[in-house]
């Protein structure tokens, strides 16, 4: 059995800080840690400092999202696959897209070594145009060497996330959503054995609007004109999901939430 921990979108300095201080305490509860890092660099993209911090804190794999290309460091990091186990979204149309959309790992567990494949996918509803993520999964799942499959589905619409989870139910171990930065309470295992939660939630500033200082977004909503957004700081939250996986099926899933300064009431299970 693989005890997998997935941590949602790490956002800017506050997110990187709480990842560094809190993730190490979760290492003994997990065999493999996947962290979505698409917002690590000031809210936009992944830079070397963010990647190094996540690896030091215990991440075994880093996924991305619609902000995959926003920081130039990611192009360099992707060339060093041995040091930086990055998985960018699978469903881009350009065959020359840098990096990889899925990656397999041999995970050490209490029972031995088990194969795990991590996939990052982009949704298309209320998002920029990309290839069909459902067809992309069909093509990937033609392979017979993937072991258990974990999917980080980076998408806006809950319906598309539920659609993907139902489409893949019984074919992958877990479909966990990212991108909205707000954790959903629909944590469950579907009838075919696939674990699902529409959004893991993010890892970043607690007093914010999905990571930004509230001032900019509120001004934009009120005035209908663009305003400068800045990353908020202060206490941070870390949101994630624990999934227990046996032979490409989920046997357990728990939502996890930690808020700095609210240690006594921070954890949900
Ligand atoms: Fe994000
Ligand atoms: Fe995103």
C-alpha cells in the first residue's frame, strides 16, 4: 500500500514558508509526497528557490498547472530531471512542449517497492484552450507499465472535475483537483475505487483572496477596472489530501488542513 500525500497549490512566500515548516511533520505519515507548485514564485510559476524548498521539505514530485510557464527558471529545472521531478500538464498540443506530463516512480512502502505514476492535466472549461484531457488520459492509460496512477486535475469547473473522476473511475487510483485554491468537502472513493476530491485547496496566505491581498481583487470587482494584485502575507494555510493506494485503487482518503496559529483546530480527518 502506498500512503500518498498530495499538497495543493503552493502560493508565493507564505506558501513556501508553511510548506517548509509544516510538511516535514507529515513525512512519517506518507510514503510519497506530491506538491502542486504552479504558484510558488510570487503566485506565478515555479522558480529554483521554490523547487529547492519543496524538495528539502520532503516533496518527491512537483506538479504544475495553467501557470506552468510563468517563471523562466522552470525551463532550466525541467532539463535536470534527476534533481527536479517536475510533471507539467500532459495535454498541450505542441509535441515540442518542454518537460513531461507524467512520470513513474518506484515508491518504497512498508510492503516493498510499488510503482506510482503521477499525471498533471489541465481542464478546458473557463480555462485557456488545450487538448482534450479525457482523450489524453485514454491514450496514456493504454500503457501497461504505469502501476498505480495519481491524477492532479488542474481545472476551474467542478462539473469537469467530477466528469474526469467518473470517466477514470476504476482506471486510476485518484483524481484530485487543483486550481481554485479552495478545498472542497466532497472527499470520497467512487464506486469503481478511484479516490476523488474536486479541489485540494491551496497552500498560501490565510488572509487573502485565493492568495492575493484582498485589496486588488475587491477594487476590481467593485470598479470593473483592472487593479494591481499583490501576494498576501501573514499566517498561512496548508491544504492537502492523504490517499491510501493498493494496486491502482484507493482504499482510503482523508482531507488535511493546517492553519498557522490555529494548530488546535487545524486538522480535519
Ligand atoms: Fe493555483
Ligand atoms: Fe491554476
